C-alpha cells in the first residue's frame, strides 16, 4: 500500500485524471491528459504542465498511489504507424519467405547477460559500431518513468530466459549531471525489477581525463564529455569493458551455425518453390 498521501486538491486531480485514462481504450500520454484536465479547469494555464502537473504524476506513479503505476501512461514519442501494406501475390510471399535468415539467440551460451547503457543519444552509432548483439539503451538525459519501468520488466524477462547474472555497463559524461542521471535511474529500476543486476560505471570516471587526454568542456571547466574522447580512446574503453564479460568466440560460433542453417533452408526452399510453380 502506498505511503504517499497527496493533499486533497491533488488527490482530486489524480482521481479525475485516472478516470479520464480509463475512459478511453488506448494508452494516453501525460500531455494528452494535461490538456483534458486543463479543459475541465483543473489547472489555470499551460505553465502548470511542468510546474505542477508532471511532478504530481511522477510522485503518484513512482509511489504506486491507488492504481497509479509507472506504466499507467505512454511515453510521448513521435512514431509513424504504417499499416495496410503487404505482399501483392502468393509467389511474392513465397519468394520472400525463401530469403529468410536464421537468427539464433546469442546469449544462451554466454556466462553473463550484458547490456550497455549510455547518457547521450548521439553516442548510439558509436556503440553500435564497436559492439555486436548487445542491447543498447541510450538515456538521452533523465529517463522517463515509463522507460525505467520498461527496463525493469525487460531485465526480469532476461533473467527468466537465461537464468544467469545480469551486468549493466554504463558510459556517460564526467560532470555532476553525468553522475546523477544513472544514479537516479538505477535507484528506480532496482526498486521495480524483481531481479538483481550488477551496475558498473565504465567511464568517464575520475582519471580518465588524464589517461585519455580528454580536453575540458570549455563551457564548464573541470568537467569532461564523452564526445570529447578520441574515437580510438572510446573504442578502447568500450572493448576493454565488454570483453571482460562477453566471449566473442561464442558469438562467432553462433553466427557460424546461423549461416549453416540459413544455407540449408535456402537450398530446401528453392526446391519447394520449383515444385510450386
């Protein structure tokens, strides 16, 4: 049971907000909910969105107030929903199936299940280039409640699937915000995930600025940004940490098996297509 006890006017808003959420058959965003409440005069103006509304919802969701949970609302993201397309003929479908490639689970033979989390979305391409098969989670600053809840539940699923230690390798800026972001996120994720995991801050850490000759952030003396690392230094940090917990040889063995299975399937399918013509 939640220990959070909002003031009466806040409790009234939360009750009305939850009623609005339940009134539609789809998940809604915080912004949608705010404008509905604004129309019903629960707030005076748009300035209340960040000043009052978001902090109130955050407290209710993180405290599990009444029926509120971290997944009550959807993230407010821009995603194109493409529908209605498909194959133009049966043969087109059959040929497409024949081009399928076998993809095997890369973690079933590893000693650990590993994920890479990092601070800036701009770092995604770099981590994609220097790693294979590892789930990447760019934070893009402070994480939303829904994103942290999603991580917690997906870590639970990973443990159920593999039953092996979970290791999180984190990379971010060396400044006050760069240290606060993961601490805040991990605190909530640990609380919501019914599974243990090891969290390791791999960089930037004290001393990295000397080891890798990183220039200071000119706007904030005494702080250092990941993006200021040379590409060679970033590669070294990423590789050194991932190779402590991941066997590239096991990854390669799985990839080789995938190719063998795919080749066998393509051979058999080509014979099937020939018979179907």
